C-alpha cells in the first residue's frame, strides 16, 4: 500500500511525496509554506488521482516522458519523475491512481 511522506525542505517549505508500496516515489508536490497547506495538497491528490483527465502527459526537452497531476482549478498538485518510455509513464499514472486514495500519511517533520 502506498503512503504520503511529508518532509521539510532546506528552505523551510513543506512537501510531500507519494510512494508506492515498494517505496518508489511516484509523485512529488510543490513546496508549501505551511503544513496545513501541504495536507490540503495531499487531500487534493486523493480526490483527483482517479480522474484520468487530471493527468497532463508531457515530454521534457530531453525527450523523457513525465506527467503532472492537476486539481479541478488547473493547478499542478504533483509531478512525476522522468521516465524512459511512454509505457513506463502510463504505469506511473496507474500507480498513482491505485495508491493515492487510501494511502496513509507519514509526517516526518514532527
């Protein structure tokens, strides 16, 4: 089962990573100024992850596929790693869909 891990960046901002059951990071958030805003981002991922239309399938300048997960207002709530192939990116999206809804939260900032 997946989990959200909340950490603090060196600049003091909070961020979360969604990790799959195998421990691999499958989605990373932006930086948040408060832990409450970070928790809100996690709730937004849980709410939006199952909707395939919320995923922007993109390609980096170096040709690597990746994706962003967007909220209903169009704001990016999480970004993936760079993948080696389009099929690997699709597997990453499926992993977010499968893991996000009932993922536990591991707050490593307290």
